[in-house]
């Protein structure tokens, strides 16, 4: 893959009209790294325009139903990111890597016949100024570590790295992005701007998933 380190990428430069990549299962969090394969013609066009300008796009979770223009409805809060790697294949498809930069509130723009993809005006959302207690951060790290250990029993190649220096809010984001299974739950956590609540949500979900895996293992042993 070619890297975009030598190209100017800026989420801020794109906020007035940022391209939308709607996906049914993906939810992009700040600091998360998301590899994607781009194959539909409209999204090939989107990527071409994106790479030629600010290098930024929105990964929007599809929530079902249609809007007033007959388009699939997307969550109003989405992850904004920049393309940090891109490889355009000979047949026009592409492999890209997107780095999450911020939570965005979207105001979708009206359809434009000059482009086949959707656009939005976006506002960056900041976390509320609330402190996560140290014991909650410790509990989150412990829960994630236990869950990853359980996953590795089934898939020895599974990898999850938790940077030691980041705060609890970002740990919760990375856990939600990589460890939580249900996309709707991930979207709920992306929507949450209170770090304390976000940490609690991720803790509860990790406990539920860990319990489900343990029960599943027990059922296999009994059967």
C-alpha cells in the first residue's frame, strides 16, 4: 500500500462538505485504524475525489429504513477519519486504511446529480469534561484483558494492544471498536460523550460477551 504521509490530509478542511461512506457493520472511533476494500463505482468516485483533496471521509453506520430522498438512513453521529494508506488496483477497486480522528454530528446535504455519493456538513463533538475514576480505568483494562485472553483460546492469532498512556475514554473507544461484537452497541457507545458513561457501557458489554463465551464453552464440554 502507498502511504499518505507526504500528502496533506485534514479532517477540519472537509467539515463543510465531507463524503460519507455508509456501512452496515462498521463504526469508526477516534484513534482506531480501519482497513476497507472499496469496490462499488460510486465509492470509487468518492475515494478518488477524497484523495485528490483533503483525504477525509465519514464512516457512517446504516441504521435501517430510508430518508426523505429514498437513501438508507444513517446514524446522525459518525466517525470522521483520514485515509492514511491507499492502494488503487488495476481494475479500479482499492484497499484503504482510515484513521479515526473525531466524533462528528452530521447534517446531510441534499443529493447532487454531479456526484454519485452522499455528503454532509459536519460538526466535531468533544467529550464532556468529566473525570473517569481510576478504579473504573483499572476495571476496564482488567475486563478487556480477560476477554482478550478468552478470545485467544479460540483464535491464537487474535491481537489487541492497549496503549498504556491513553486515558480511560480512549481505552473504552478502542475496546468498543475492536472487542464489541454488536454494531448497534458500538454505535451507542460512539454516541456517548460522557467518558464515565462510555466506560460503564463498555465494561457491561465486555462482561456480557465474556459470560456468553464461557457458557458456550461449557455447553460444548457438556455435549
